[in-house]
C-alpha cells in the first residue's frame, strides 16, 4: 500500500509539474476630470539578471521521520518522507460578525451602485493579428455583437497594458495578439507559399483605426479602442521604447537559457497525517533510508 501511494505521488511529480504565476488585475489609477487617457500596467522590463540558484530543501532530523522512500527517476532522486504529525495550533475564537438589518443592506447596496455609476469599470477583451508589424486587425465583442477594426500601428506595443482610464471610466484590458508576415516563404521541398492576407482598407496617416464591423455609436464597445489610440498618439515614444526593452530582455533571457539548460533536480515530498500523540509516537520505527531502486 505504501509503495502504491509512493508511485501515485511520484507520477504526479513527474507528469504534472507545478506551474506558478501571479496574474492579478492592476489597481485603477486615481480618478481624473481630464479627458486624457492614463494607463496602468506592469513595470517596464529592465536588464536581464540570471535567476539565483534554488536553495535545497532543509533536512529534518531522523527522529521526525516515520518512514522514507527514494526512487531514481529521469536523472533525479524522488524522495518521499512521512513526518511525525504537527501539533495542532490552539483554537481561536471566531470574530463576532454583526448582523445587518434589511435597511442597512439596502443602504450599502445603494452606495455601491452610486460609486459604480460614478466610476464605471469596463472589461475589454481584444484579439488581434499584427501584419508585418505595420497594421493590426482587432476583434472583440460587446453586448453579444461582433466588432472588427483595422489599426494603423503595431499593437504589440500595447501587449503589457493593464488598463486604460479616461475621465471616470476604467477599461481593463485582456489582449491576445499574434504576428503574421505577408512575405512569401519557401518550404524545405522548394514550394513557395504566399500567405492569404485580408483586404486592408485605406488607413489614416495619423494613429487611428477604421471600423469594418460593428456599431460605431456604441460607446461601451468603442470607448476603450478610441482611448488606446489616443494613448498611442500621446505616449508613442514611451510605449515603443518599453516594447523594445522587453524584446531585448526576452532575447537575453533566451540566450542565457540556451547556454544554461535546466538540469534535473532531486525532489523531496513530505507529508503527515493525524494528530501528534507522544505516547503513540514513542514506539515509532526509525526512518527507513533507501537510495534509489524500488521501495
């Protein structure tokens, strides 16, 4: 049974590695009475710094280990340790939550609705295809209606934008972009393939867009798009410079990873069960150590 448990957890370690990340919506900028859009997003990428070596997991005394199994897998050693159960922390009295009257609940809801009407929040989900880093076909939905617009600049400079705010309205942005080239390419067999490109309408000379699908009078659908283009008009140099820094950072990180490929690292999995019972643990067997092989 213990061997079966070990193999099940080992399979999870090998096949489903832990992926961690932090994806949170940025806080809106302070409200403003001006019509100038403001943006909120991650800080610009600085110079690439190689990650520090991972610190090994600290060892525990053998007196705290009930049993231990080890197995060689993929060039590394996976170790499972069952530890003596931890002592339960003292119980904490629950805080008394005041009961609100129906009138208080209604007042709080009215206050929340008034704040939301005064400072609307709109989620803008965009998908875009950038052609030759010159024009971008944007697609989004609003109120069940589909929208499409051709923008006359490379929307990659907006890739890390968190939100854009104009006046009292905040637009949170979620953008999925991909790059396409219109240049013919030759396959290994010598066949020349010319990509199919949608017909691009005449675009304005200044930063702007042409709506090809959707209702132009729907401000909920068009407000965020207009503000992104206004932001590009006012902050073009800063946006392009930040985008170029991100490209340099990514190139440096990729070069470092190529010269320093990841090496297999030993894995230790620890768990405990039940409650600590000094009398029951007094006769616990000493830790069983097994280096490699089947436990």
